C-alpha cells in the first residue's frame, strides 16, 4: 500500500501526468479513493511553488546568456499565442479554468509557466492554480472511482 502511495505521489508531481495520472493509478490499484485524492492533490499542489522558484532562480542567473534569453522569448511568445489571450482577458478565472480542465497540455505546470510569462501577480496565480488543481483532482477522483466500479461489475 505504501508503494502505491509513493508512486501516486511521484506521478502526481511529475510533468508527464500530474494528478491526472496519479489518482487513476492509485484507484486502479485498489487504493481507497480518499487516499488517492489526498496524495494526488498534495503532489500536484507542490508544483506551483517549486516551479515558480525554479523559474525565477534560473531566469536571474541565466538571463545574460544569449541562447537562454532567445529560448525564453520564443517560449513566451508561444505561450501567449496559445493561451495568453484567454488568460489575460479573464485573469484569475481564466487561469483557474485552464488549470482545472483535465486534458493534456493544461495543468499546474503550464498554468505556472503561463502565469510567469503573462506576469500575473504571484499570490493570484498561486490561488488560481491551486483552486484549479483541487477541482481537477476532484474530477479525476470521481471519474476514477466510478470507472473502477464499472470495471469491477464487468464479468
């Protein structure tokens, strides 16, 4: 059981699935949905502070580097083109909805990057990402639980 919780946490903090992968993994391995939700949520909520700190630290140190600056400008333009208009238009609510939609390419990692690129105030960005993550985790926990119940009823 502890091994499943550790894997759930690691999947939930990884950029390859976040809690969208961690929660279903735990539920499909017969972990109670409550624990799957809690561990997935904690892992996913840790993304914003860690990634925001990393982005700021690296940007301060690497900004004078021409290759880094060129890459950041390119990433910034791409992020603004992809999601920037909706997030800038709706601000807090746009960022929250963007993070809460459980689809690939959305989530805490992209929400944190978008908030940094679009220069959204850190506290507002943290709250929007956190609320979006909680709603996303609730959706994934409910869907995983109901899906697992359906799988168990099959002959």
